[in-house]
C-alpha cells in the first residue's frame, strides 16, 4: 500500500458513520486532498485532535482507489481562538469556504497553501473581518479570477479618482469608457484604495490597518457579490454571518 506524507491545513471536515470523518486538506505538496479519517471521533483515537478545522498538521496518508485514508497526523499549529469566538470562527470559515469552493483537487498551489498558513495567526488575533477580506482578496488575485481594480478593462487606462466597475467585464471602467460597458456600477476612489491596501498586506508584518466600518462593509459587500457571481451561488458561511453577526 502506497503511503505519502503532507504538510497541510485542514479546510473542512464532515462526519460520517458513528466515528469517522471526511477531511478536506490543502496540502503544500499536492494542493487540495479529500481523505477518510476512520475512528477519529473516538476520544482515544491518536488522530482525533488533529482532525479539526483550521489546524496546521503533518499527516501520513495511504492511497486509495477512490479516496485516500489518513493513517497518522500530528498538529504543527493549533489556533484555538478561532473555535472559541463566534465572530472569528465565522470569518475564518468564510475565507476557508472560498478557498475550498474555488480550488480543484490535486492542483498544487504554494501561494494558496502559504496564504492559508500565514493567515491563521492573524485571524486568531486581529480583526477577523479584515483578515478574512484580506485573505479573500489575495486568494482571488492568485486564483486568476480577480477583478482588475487599477486599470480600465475597456481601454487599459490607469484608474484615477472615482470610476465605475463591471462584474461582467471583470473590473474597473474609466469614466471615458463607462458608456461602452454594460452593467456598470459606481467604483469610488475610496473603495479602490481599500482593495489596493488589502491586496498589498504582508501577513508576516504587524502592519497597521485603519479602516472605518463603512469602508469595510462596502468592500465586504462588493467582494462577496463578486464571489457569488463567480461561484454561481451563495456561501453558507456568508449566510451565517448575515443571520447571526450583522
């Protein structure tokens, strides 16, 4: 039986049977993987502690004809603050759901792996809404479906001041081109600068971010609408946030 070892972030877990889980990992080596963790819901299972969402783990898996199996797992980093605070849990889940929904199995992406890994300490300590928005913006940028925030999608001119933006066309539209592009909406300078700040955030630094609630709410609303547009459906975690936190 072939076995292999990965360094991974636990993206999602689902219970099945009396004591098992299906665990979705985003691994450094192979990208997104889905594996069965048999017996991990038993209190004496040696892998029970590692099979929790948001854990950074090292795991040994065995290849299966359809689904792999997790044999051993050790916790490298555990962020219990994310499971003890409802707001942190909700926004961390939102970011992880976006990554889970927009990645395909077995497609390695070091950018995504390190984005998940580096975001976890920030999600557990700083404003979780800000951290989740940063993570979502930067993930969309690396995934290849990010909107063009800085240049007009019609003529290529650099956006300066207030402009418009079109989800259908994939980005900002300068005022000279707004009559030639369908389904435009206002794109004020403040929103553009907010997105520029989110995209340039360095997770490794204690960077100070000064956003007011209006800026955050506007950026969140716009980005979530775009992600729904790309996915063609609602995010469960966003619905939870609207129902219980807003």
